[in-house]
C-alpha cells in the first residue's frame, strides 16, 4: 500500500484502537484494525466459545491465551488474532483485511500480537 490514513485513540488518552484505511477507497474499509479492550466485554467462557465457533488456531504458547482465524467478507479474506490475559480482563484484537498478496497473514497477525501485547498488557504502575 503506497498511501494510507490512520485514525484511532485520541492523543494523550489510553490506547483503545487504531484503524488504517486506503484514502482512495470510497468505502473506507479498514485494511488494518487494532483494538484494545480494558476491560474486555467478553468473559473467558465467551472468548473460548468464540474461538471454537471461529475454528481458531491457538497462538504460539509463548503468547499466552488467544487464537487466529480467517473470515470471508466482501473485501476478501480477513485474518484476525485475539489475545487476552489469563483472567480475560483485557483483550487485544487485530484484523488484517485483506492483506498483501503473497504474505502469510496469520504470521503477520501473530507478529503484531507479539509486539503489542507486552506493551498493552503491562500492569499499570
């Protein structure tokens, strides 16, 4: 993607979301969406149920609880990753739509979790 626009959380406020779009796309569909829920609106049981429904694949063990999955939509295949704290109090969601041709979108979503989770899930001091 040559040009993009990003919007999200207000400067100076805690991070909650970021959306990247293509300014030439009239529908302004999100190409990348990252959201952080603290507290998460979903219980641990709801997250596990969603994972089963989505046929999710567990994140690598070193990333803790979470999964990746694919979704077929009008913009193509979306790849997404959900990660959460063991108590499900906080949740990180990453959506890549549709993703660059020839890339491993699952690996990209996992790498974003790997980089963002330690920052966002760090205990407040």
